[in-house]
C-alpha cells in the first residue's frame, strides 16, 4: 500500500511539474530530472527496487515502439550516411571514450567501464523533441534525431548486453558471435510478428482492445525474443517500423487518435517513474559513500558528462566535414547537400540522454563491481545533458536562426490542395443538391487556406463559423443536462459527436497533444 501511495504521489508531483514547465517555458524532462533529485531528498520516501530484467522490458520496449512510429523510413533511406555515422559509429566512439575514462579515472574494470559507455552513449530523441517541437528545427535535423534515437538504442543495447555478459564471466569468446547472430534473427522475428499482427489487429478495430493489443503484443515480442535468445531490441524495432509503415492505411481514424493519445501518456508516465526511481537509487548510492568518497565519485561523474558532450560535438563536426569534402569532390546522388555548420552545432548539442539510459542503468546486475559508480554517473549524464543542453538549446537555435524549414508549409499546402481536389472529384458535376453545394463551399474555403504560405492548415472561414455553431450547441446541450431534460447516456453520445466535429474544425496545431 505504501508503494502505491508513493507512486501516486510521484504522478501528482509530475502534474504540477508539467504545469510549471509550461509556465516557465522549460522542457519538461529538465524539470523531471530536477524533481528526481528533489524527491529523493525527502526523508519519508521509501526505497523502490526495480528488477533488472523487468527494467528493460518495462521501460525500453514501449519507448522503442513509440520511437518507431515517429521514424520516417524514407528519411532513413535518404539520410543513411549521417544516420549510420550517428546511430552506429557515434555510439561506438562514445562508448570507447567513456570506457577509457572509466578505466583510467574511475578505476573500473574493462567490462564495467564498457557497460557505462554503452549506457550513456545513446541520446534520446524524446528529450530533444520536448525542446525542439516548441522552437522549430530544420526537418533534416529532426529526421536525423528521430532515426538516430531508434537505431542508436539498438546499437547501444547490443553493446550493453555484451558488456553485461563479460561482467558475468560468460563465455566472452563466443558472446560476440552469439550477439551477431541474434541481431538479424531478432529483426526477422520482429518482421514476422509485424506481418501476423497486421492481419490480426483489424479484429479489435473500434474497440479499446486496439490500444491494449499494441501494448500486449509489444511486451510479448520482447519477452519471446529473450526466451529465444534473439535480440529483443531489434525485434521490437523491426516490428514497430513495419506496423507504423503499413497499419495507418487501414486503421480507423478513431483508433488512430486514441492510440496516439494513449501511447503519448504511457511514455510520459514511464519517463516520470524512471526519473524519480533513478533519483532514489542515486540517493542510496551517495548515502553509502563516505564523505571522503563522495567528492571523487561526483568528480568522476562530471568527467563522464564532459566526455559525452565533447565526443558528440567533435563527431558531428567531423562527419559534417567529411560530407562537405565528398559533396564538393564527387557530388554523389546518394549524399544530400550537407547542412550549414550552425545546423550541425545544433544537432551536436541535441544529444540529451533520457529514458533508455535510465532503464539500462536499472538493468545492471546488482552484483556487478562498480555498479554504484556507474548508476551515479549515468544519472549525472542524464541530469547534466537535460539541464545544460535542455536550457541552452532553445537560445542557441534562436541565435543561429536555424528554425523550421520555410519550405515545409509550402509542401503541406501543395499536398493538402491535391487531396482536396481528389475529394471534390468524388462529387458528380451534375449533382447540384444542397448537400453537394455545401461541400463545395466548405472544401473551397479549405483550398483557399491551403494556399496560405504561412499556415496551410489553419481553420477556414467555414471552420470558424462551424466552431461558433458548435460552441452554442454545446452550451445548449449542457443546459438540457443541468435541467434534467436529458438522460446521461444520451448527453454523452451527443457530446462525443460534438467533440469529433470540433476536432475536425480546429487547426492542426490546436489538435496537437503536448507533454507540457
């Protein structure tokens, strides 16, 4: 009961923090990170332990699927060179650098330092998007961050699995080959599950089972892949990419809206719990250290943070320089024009760590030598990147003027006008009924708005009048309910009808769900 009360207190505190983040215009992960420390300092907060095996499945599986749904396969293909450099080689370089620091400055064994490097190597796009979605960033940068977040998790967690196997004195000579075989087999397993899921999930269309199936199947794929000694990370990534690519075409609109809201809320709750649990673990670690040990431990954690920040910046600039040389000399079709150096600086400074780093730290075996120092360092990296980068990234973007592409609105407008034309063609030319004429007026107004270079998804004059009508309808409906003239079930049915009409009439930006 005490545990349940503590978790509920965590969620209530998170609500206040989200409201505060919105008021202060601060990215919510930054406040959550600070709250993790503050919550841990409260004397009455109990210890909450997380089973290492449960941590990976509970925190990482949903985060991976959520990231897969936000990743563009076309973007992955177009920007494969910078993506591979970030998602694979940047992770390897960061892991190697932190491993060296861990052995040289922290006195960790190779396996423990290697595990630390794998834990802190992958940036989290969800943390970056919390900042960038409010400010705007060139689409190339956002595509790279989303693709990197998905693929670098796979790279880092494969390295993490190898490090833990080495630390547990598994047959390390065979382990790399086992992991190498498990990776493609896990991806194939995920694709097979996705193929089957796309044929089964229509059974649950229009029901709450649609969202429940997403969660249940995601966890089932992770657990089954682990039992089969396949890569659960790549299994979930492959499953998510396939389903995200194929499912929307046949998915009912209501299921799609509901699923997006449910997943956004679920990932937010996981972030809240993970940050505060990490704060509790760090409290226990610091309390066990003697006064003479605390300062060196915190100094080492700050050194790891500095290593992570410097290595990412240096790597992004190195790859940008290589791209520039290749484009100038050979101009290959497979490599797009590299971004300005200012955009590369923004990309290099967008390496905030988040949920994956926290979950991997939770998953460390309790018997691993140096575990406390690794967990403390991982939390310092998460806190440091979210505070240092999270609070400075917005001013940096505004300073350089690397805001959202001006051409994005034009592309949306062009596509929207084409879709509107296709819809109007469904009306027979000789159909002069009042309903047909009303639709022509409505979509004609939408077509005019789609030509707006600044906001091609703004509400049209038809929509504004529609919203005015809906407001009056809702007021009348509430009056009927309060007077007792309307049964509750009838009220709710009609209210839902008005809600869907309002969603349709409002602009895209008004309908977006924000975390804070």
